[in-house]
C-alpha cells in the first residue's frame, strides 16, 4: 500500500497560504487531490506534512537544504516544488509498508495506456531485505549486517548531518536551519561537510526527476520542465503487444 501524499501541493508557508487554510489554526486541510486530511505543521519557512519518517524539525531542515541546492524558478520547478524531500523521506521509511517501497512493479505505469503496475511494489528476497535494511537503518549491532564492518545507516547520516547544520545555523545566524533564507543556507553548505551536500543533492535530483511513484516529481513537474513524457512503450506498439510479442 502506498504512503499518503503530502497534505499540500506546496510546502512553502507563503505559497500554501494562498490556496489552503492557515496550518497554525486549522485541524484539516485539502490535499492535492482535494481530499481532507490532517493539517501540516508550520516550522520556520515551511509546512511539514503529516506522517514523515524524519522528525518534523529535521524534515523542515531538509526542505531548506534541498531548496538551496535545487531552488528552481518559474520555468523549472525546484526540489521543494517537486516534493523531493517527500521522496527521500519515503525511502527512509520504506519498510513501514509491506512490500517495502523499494522496487516498483512493471512493465507499464498506465500513463500511456495499459494497466498501472508501477504502483504495486515488489517483495524483496532475504538478501535484498538484509542489504536494504543495512543501508537504511545501519548495522544496529547485528552481526549479519556487519559483513563489511560497522555501517551508519542513511537515516542516521541524515539525522547527524542536519543536526550539525542546524547547530551551525544557530551559531552563525541566531536562527535554526528551517528559518533562514536560501542564501544563508548556501553559505552554511559551502562551509560545511561536503559529504552531506553530495548526499542531499543526489536525493534531491532523484526526487525532482525520478518516477513519481516513489513520492517525488510531483505532478510530473520535473519531467515537464525537461520535456520528458515519462515511461512509454515504443510508439506503434500496444501494451498487449509488448507483453505478448509472440502474438505479433
């Protein structure tokens, strides 16, 4: 079962206020599909959706960093507008669902005909489960996860990195990472740990331009900006012909 989408089409407090109730005094709000759900939580410059894997505070920090790395403009939406942070957050919480949100199904998404099989995630083998849990969660002191030595999981890497940036922001700006503007965030990134910058940038790109089934590329905005129509069987062939080539 797929995780719920963020509560608002925009995670920016000023943009969302134009189309949704003020999250500070509303208990429900309309999501992108027009359905009613819990209101997002305002933190700094951001509205944080319900159900995040990261803490709400760290999710807001992540939005600030991704916004500074891929800010976007009127012609090309950035990481925040395409929900790249939600993509990363759902990856971190992949094992909260069964099957986990790791490998989408196939061969077609239904966007250009045929059945939507992408949104049916695939079960993992025992080895795949071990590999992905180790990558996301770390070794957790378990011998079977330490075949190549101690492992700090992706979730802990993000927690440590975002907390360190937030501490630097409080020291340099007197405000938390989620409160300062993109230029100030950029200054912190220039002076900070390049390993974290590369990590966040990689996931920001994946979330901006990857397949929407994984939680990013909201409304295919990333694809539309580069004139990419997404997955499609070769023109001239139907979905049935691609699935059953022996029929001609």
